[in-house]
């Protein structure tokens, strides 16, 4: 079975979002083992970035609200 590790900064505050994530994970769990790692917010983006990089495993997809499409790909062993 494949593994999906989701690394995110901050916690979902609204119950309806937390319920939606739980439902999505439940559906996805039929096809892959899902693990969500919520990291605490840091004072700077650099600190958050370092924290995220330490948690990355395998094939990595990076998403951000203000992000742009990029053809660059990176795989990190682990």
C-alpha cells in the first residue's frame, strides 16, 4: 500500500474543515496509508521552511495559497 504524508503548518480551527479533512482521509485510506503532520507556526517563513524540510519523505508536492505552477520536481529519499 502506498503512503501519503501531508505536512502542513498550523491547525484547522473550524470544525467543518476538520470534519472535511477526516472524511477525505477516510476515503483515501482505501488506496493509501494517510498521515497528517500539523506543524506549529513559527516566527519567520525561513523557520517554517526548515521545519517542513525536516519532515519531507519520498516524492514531494508543495502547495501554497499564493503559489504558482512550476515544472520543477524534486524527490527526496527517506
